[in-house]
């Protein structure tokens, strides 16, 4: 039995991308081979509750770090998975280095790194890890270039029971462009609204919430965009339905790791237009959508997809096919192998 601790929350209501990833992986790990210890603030995901060999550490108003660290320091822990940059992670790394704590560390990086712009705790977690993984080939490349360590790639997967292409052909002549994500400055949702102003006959739907919402609503009024709809925060099932009803997914964010929402759109057979800067593997440029380098190019590619039905259909078919490699069952198997390898390293070091 391999015992894994992860400073990740198992709550079913927690939609943080990193926690979603961990929940998908943990729910698929064989309980006769892996025991997993996670954090909770409320009701845990039903799939994890139903899993044998899962332990939950509750969160309270005070003293969480001390209580959680005490559990990590117990001798049954084999692997510490997916460190963040919090006080618990920092204390764990200190105990591991100076206290002789023989727990393997598996570090997962989900944001492309830039030299000199990464946090100290994550830097240590990369340098001192027994296994380092990025969630895209580009993220793994930045890790290797900056830290000189070997970083393998394990993608975030897609829930095939939720994100799948529409079986019905679209009817009617109206077109829909979808954006899904938080309303933060780095996401550049304003770029979506400015495109909407150029296409008054196309519906633009914005799924999400965030601190920029008031500014975005004001921009819609300023530009007179009657074709923009704010649909608020939507569940994964709701986003999947939106994707199956849309014709194009427009995602102009400039600061990402490997955004799961692009993979979800791809799995729904939705052509995507995104920025090339972070090189998402979910989009094959020119085949399943477009990766662009400027707002002018974004406008040009959006026009191509909106005005060419055959291109849209071709990209939609290619996207659905491309998404098959991002199946969660396959990816959870990759993580299981990574944990076995890390635990073997720990056990060899104790001899």
C-alpha cells in the first residue's frame, strides 16, 4: 500500500482547477494499492467519499497548518503530491531537508515559468523533488530550461461523461461565440467584447465571474453590444452544454499554464481560438482551431471560422478526435505509475 498526502481540497463545491485535477486523479486510483489523504472544508466529492482508503483532514478557523503538518510527519506517508506555495508546503520542505523526513516529493507545475519570476517555495519543490511534472509540453520545457531538471508531462484530462460533442447537427443560421473563465484582467475578456462589437449578428456568451465584471458590463454598454450575454458562474455540466451549443470558443487570455477549459472545448468538438504565448497542447493550430500572436490575428482567425462553415465543421471533427488522448482514465494511470516510482525511491533510501 502506498500512502499519498496532497494539500488539495476534496470538496465537491471546490472548482479550483488544481483541486479539480486532484479529485479526478484520486477518484480513479485503485484503493487496494493507494491510500490518499486530502483536505476538506465541507462535503467531499461523492466519488472520493465512496472510495475506500481515503482519509480527510478537516479545516477549521485556526491551527490548520500545525494539525496538517503533524499528520504529514507520521511515518506512514510515502508521497507528498502537488505542493503549492503555502506555509504547509514550506514547513514540509524544511522538515524533509533538515529533519531527515523520508517522504518522496512529486511536484506538479501547472503554469509556464519565467526566469526570476517564480516563488521560492515552488522553486525548492522543483529542485528537491523526486519527480517533476508539467501539465503541458511547454510548461515542462520551461521547468527544464530554468531549473536544469528533467520534467515529464502529464496532462489534465477531460471528463468524457460530461464533455463530449453534440450528436445533433446544428440548425439555423445564427452563430454563437463562447468565452468561459474568470473575469480577471489577465484573461482579457474585454477582447471578446470588442470582437462582439464587430459582429452584431453573432451571439457572444460570457460564462464566469470575477473582479472585472463591472468594467466589462460598462464596456458592453459603451460599445452598444446587444449581442453579449453574461451567464454567470456555471457548473461543469452547464459549461459542457454551452460548449455543445456554441460554434467557436474564444479565449484571449495571455497568462496561463495549460487551461483546462480549452481541453473541455476541444472535447466538445468546439473550434478554439487562443493565444500562442503559452503553447496549449489542447489546440492544434490550423487543425482544431488557431493559436494567435496578436489581437489583429485573433480578429482575422475569428472571421475565418465564423464565415466558413466547412472550416468550422472540419475543425470540430478534428477537435473531438484530438481530445481522445486526454482521457482521465489514461491520465490517472500515468499518475499511478508516477506515485509507484516515487514510493520506490523513498523505500530504497531507507535501506
